[in-house]
């Protein structure tokens, strides 16, 4: 269990290096493979939890994304911001907060209206 968690954290830190060579890429790839070799320990210890209890699968979009990091770095060089925090923050400010401002009736129209309202307020602040 601890090996899987430790290698996943190591992978996260290694993937954020500003420069890569073939040795570094091989280390990142080996670290990810070590995680995959040991991830069953997380499921067998019932630590992979969903809203209805332990999950018995690894169908996680962010985990799938990890498979593409090494080839992407190899093809394009070091890419900063592999984290989804920026997108998650944008989702909260642009979708969740406007949704909570409405009554969840005609959801998309209310979000569009809220975003339009926010844009008009921003433009007003810029001009005054």
C-alpha cells in the first residue's frame, strides 16, 4: 500500500522537473510502472473509496492522463502545470458558483446569464 502511494507522489514530483533527459524520462516511466504494479494493494485494503464505499476499479480519468505524460514530455519537452488545479478552480468559479446563485431550473440558461452578468460587471469596473 505504501509503495503505491509513495511512487505516485514520486511520479508527481518527477513529472514537474523543468528539464528532462533520457535518464530522467526513464525514471519517471519506471516510477509510474511501479505504481501500477502495486496499486492492487490500495484496492485490497479498501482504501479506494467512492461515495458509496470501496471501489474495485481504477477507471479514473486523471490516472489515464498519467500514461501520456512521458510521451508528451519526450515529444514536446517539459510541460509545466500538469496539475488540474487551474481547471478545477475555473470550474468552481465559472460553473459551480453561478449554479448555486440560481434555482437549478433551466440550468444552462442561468449559468449563461450569470456569466454574462459577471462579464458586464467586469467591463463596467474597467471603464470606471
